[in-house]
């Protein structure tokens, strides 16, 4: 049983990175897509820009997650980026855009 536990604990950082890439990247891309509506441009153009940017943000998040040294840094980077995007996204969600 100890060997199986050691193998499972050895795979935990990889599993954490995969979860961060899939779920964290998706959340970051969704926040970027919503935050783009806060741009001072026509609303239709902002929606299109956010939609297009979300693909790049998702791809960048996946690359970031597997490029950093540890899974902890990957999660921390995603969290920092999400906090930056949360302010304009919250403004859009609260009805700040007319």
C-alpha cells in the first residue's frame, strides 16, 4: 500500500497542473472575455474582441501552467491574473456598461 500511495503522491503535482490548465485557464479566459466589454469601444466590437482574446488567454494560461517550476506557482499566477481581470469584469456584471 505504501508504494501505491507514494506513486499517487508523486503524480499529484502533474494532476494539479492539468486541473489548473483546464479549469483555471477556462476561468481566466471567461474573465478576460467579460472584462473586454469594459473597453471604451462599441459594445459589439468589445464582445468580439473579448471572444477572440479569450482563445489567446486560454492558450497562454495552459503554457504558463506547464512552464513554471511548481504547481503552486502555476496556481498563484492564475490567481493573480484572475484578480487583475476581476475588477473590470465585476464592473461589467454590476451594470457599469450602458
